[in-house]
């Protein structure tokens, strides 16, 4: 039975975070909310409802950081068009050894698996020395936003690069407290939590999507950037939400309209090898930082942050003849989209570099 958003557990979870009814209502007005996540307010909250609440908070948080995405969504809101949140992405690093901080994608699987996500695809990103893994929700695969988790492999880079990665990440702080881990374990075992427990867990999960280490020095940033634009991005942005993606019917037409509006969008639409998945994106926003220079004094730099993406997915007939939405990704597409966060070294400038930021 479908109920009104205002009388749902999902509404209560979002209200506990925002503390403002108007902000919650705006979230429901902006996004297509799967009917499966709108369940009557009750004493217990399912993993599906918690997953949707987290996704809605992550989406809204990204809009606060990405002006082009915010403007695009505002246009859609004025036109009465709701956004279909297809997937979000994060970046991480696998050090491959014991440490107090969860290694690589483990930080995210610690959250995603109890929420009901399962790994449904692995995508080698050989050109950038990363591996992408996709997590899809078991309870509503087509309607609940997927996660694309990209993991960088430092051992494939130079010794100096690896030493710099170690130095930057040495200051990492673990966002998963013992209480949070206990709540995640309970959610994993039972598939649900009490409402008060869910309200405590939601902001704790949200905190995982952030930078957990100190900013690099300018020299460290330049060392990382020389070999990996992706690791350079991680050094300043950490595990922040890299991008959120709107599922649209015609990504080519969407891109052209945004281009006509003068918004900085990728020149080329990436097309998967099977032709069923097409992607493009706004160029990453620019973020101002103060990084420590060689003399110990702060140096002002402007670096790439997060961005907003678009995707079109076609339906196909599976082996049993059933009509299904193609929820897969493509390594080539992903590596093309990753160029949105490339940048030249701080202090340098060129039209070409500006075009891929």
C-alpha cells in the first residue's frame, strides 16, 4: 500500500536530520521517491527506508557543493519535473595492510552491505590504476540509487607516490565508532532498526562521505597529481560524494539543452560497448584551498571538487525474455567521466586544463 510521504518513516528520518518541515517537503518535491520506500510511520525502520534516506541526504548535500547541479535541479523543480537519482559515486584508496582506519572500499561496504546493497559488478579501470565496484540494492534494484565505489591501487605507482599517499593518509580518522558499528551489525542481522536507533545511525553514515585526513601540503599534492589526478582529488576531497547522477530519457538532448544555457558540460557523451548506457556530466566545480607551501606559509589554490552527471539507460530482454533496465556500467564510460575532475598543477593555467575541471 502506497501512503503519503508526510506519514511515512522516510519523512520522519529526514525530519530528524533537517529539523525543518519545509526542507523535507522540498526533498520530496525534487526527487522521484520509490513507492517501496514509503511505508507507514512505525516503531521500526527497514534497511530499504534507511538506504533511501541516506541517498536523499547525499543528493541534497552534493547540490549544496555543486552550483551547476543545483541550478539544473532548480530548473526541473520549476518545470514540475522530478529527478530520478540513478547512482552516486565515491573514491577511496586501498593500502593493502592493517591500519586503524578501514582500508579502501571497506569503509563503504561496512555501511552499504547492512543497508541491503550487494556487489553486482566489477569494472577494471586500468588506465587510471583503479577498480570500480557497483553496489545495487537487493530490495529495489531499479529504483534505489546504486553506488559506484572506485578504489585506487597505490602499489601500481612509483615508490615516491606510495610514500606520499602513506604520509597524507596517516592522519586519517575513523568515522565508524563502536556504537555505529554495533548499530550496523544489528541492521545487518535483522534488516531493520528501532526508529530512535535509525535516527542515530543516519547522520553517522552520512559522515563517512567526507575527507577524514588532513589536507596535503602543496608539495604532496603536486607529487600525487604528477601521477594520478584521481589520488590528487582524494587528497583534498577524501571520500566525499564525487558525483550524483540523474537518469534521463535522452542524455544527448539533455546535454545540448544545458550547453545552450551556457553551463559547462562535457563535450562528448560516453556510450557503453553494448550501446545501452550513455553518460555525460557537468564539469567539476572549483574549490578554494589553502595548502602549506615549502616555507610553511599557506598558498591559495583552486582545485576540482565534485560534479553532477547524467545517464540514459535502455531496457532489454534478458535470457528469460523479461524486460529489464540495463543497470550496468562500462569501464570506458567511467574513465571518460573521471576526466571531469582532472586539473593542472596549482599555479598553472591553460584553456585545455580549464575545460576538464
